[in-house]
C-alpha cells in the first residue's frame, strides 16, 4: 500500500517528496535519510516520524513563537517572533506582543541560557493568540501545539494599589510554556515512561484554585517566582508572594501600564 503526505515539493522523476529537512519515498513509506535533529533524541530511531506516534503528535516546522490574531475579515493572521525584532505592521495586538516579548526576554536569563530564546529555539512551536476576555490568561499544554491566550489590554487589580499590567500576565504564562516544552523535549530525548508521565501530569493540571494538589500549586509558585516576578519588579508593579486571583480586572491601552482606560 502506498502512503502519501502533504509534501512541500514532489519530484516526478524520482517520485520522492521533499519536506524541507529530508526526502520521503511514498512507494515504500520510509524516510530516505535521518532526522536532522536526531542527535537530540538518542532514544529514538533517526528514521522515524513523531516518535512513531503520528496519531498523537505532529512535527511542526519548529524554532518559532507565533503571534496570531483574527483580522476584520475573519481571517487568522500570524507573525513569527524573533528575539529583539522591531515592531511593524498596523495590527496593535501584534505590535504589543512583540514589545512585550522583547521586554520579558531582557529579564529571562538563567545559568546557561535565556528562557525566551529557549522557546524560540525549541522544535516545538508556541502560539500566542489574542483574546478579549478579562478572565485569567491561559496556557494550553498541548503536545502538538502549545499556546497562550493573552489579552494585551488586561490589568489585574489585587487591591490596596497592588496591580499587574498585561505584560506581567504574559510573562507568567511564558514561564509555564517554558517548563512544559522542556518536559516534552526531555521525554522525546529519553523516550522513557517516567518522562512521558510528567508531560501527561502537567497536561492534567486544572484550575489552581480548585486543583489544590501540591504539584499544581508548586508549578504556580514557580511561575510567579520566575518570569512573572522579574517582569513585575522591573516595572515596579505588584510582586505576588502566593497564588491568588485579582479582586477585579479592567483594560488599559498600554500593555505596560496599569492606568484604567
């Protein structure tokens, strides 16, 4: 039986399909060369696709953070984020996301790297998509396509003058994304049941005010102590010491400001 895929380039003379990284022979349903990233996954054969589990996983083109929004015509538009890039275009959400990512990145260094740069360099794509909700920002821990829903105008008010702007909320969710994508990459490298269990466990986290498991609350505390607190401190905004919900949320025109508009 012959299997064909949605290839990038098909060569009629050889019958091979080219996907940008390696050639595929649809007649015998195998790749003709090793995965160029196979050295990162020593526990897997270099000739397989998506850890031999294409039902659960896809192999995105990788090395990207995507910023997406829906335009006035109802079509989704996306922009690839690159560290330090300049803002461009007419869409305000995209410009705000680029500025926010650049600002968070300046305080995202750790021993041996930078968390935003790690997300950009990962083989797992991360998407930041626009939402108008004043509810909590959310990180969606999907193995195939992890994403963050972010309102670039949302301000959280914790009372007594303690407030956080939209960019701080994005920093918190990026910390979750960095952790989760790191778990996926580790599981791909080892292909061990324990590492895949850690990925699944992260996916099963619920609302932290309802899911009171120690692991869930520890992850929220880790995210607060990480990129959230660094970003809030640099902006001289509220730094949370424990996980809680704001008393209210409202909108501001500037993702870095807490002025109600």
